[in-house]
C-alpha cells in the first residue's frame, strides 16, 4: 500500500485472497497533517494476478461501501493502471479529495517500481 503525499501507510491486516479482508491506516506526516489518520478496510472480491483487483471499501465516512476496481494492462513501456471507484457520491469524493489522493498514491507507486 502506498499512501498519498503527506501520509504513510501502516498495514494492519491483509488476507490476499478472494473473500479476504484488509485494514490499512493512513497516518498524516506532513506539517498540518500530523494529527490526522484514516483507516481503510474492506474485502477482496476478485484477484487476478497481473490483471485485476476488485475490493469493497467499507471505510467510507457516512457512506455505504464502495467498490474499487484496479485493472492492469501491459503496454510497450510497462503497465497501464486504471482505477475505477463506484458507489461514492461526487460530493464526498470532492470533499475528501479522493481523486487527488489516488493520483498521489499511484504516482508514488510508479516512482517506486520505476527506480
């Protein structure tokens, strides 16, 4: 798990199998974020090595669970990662900066695997 900019991820539980659960806490480390943390937890619905990961995220604040689908496609220079988030309202996504947080996390992940 790669946390967005200004955070570190602390993995508390991971059962990497269909039906398995996970729990990860993102802890603020940047100035002004030190007192903030958020725990993400959910259940893996589909795991296809090198192709797709689907999980339900049951950690939404005031929201029902959402579904996250990550697809991986081989491209000439590496792997294209596509993320789809279903079941979260646009208002909540905007208020919590969900798209920006995912973009930060994916950018940090790319930096780690490209080095």
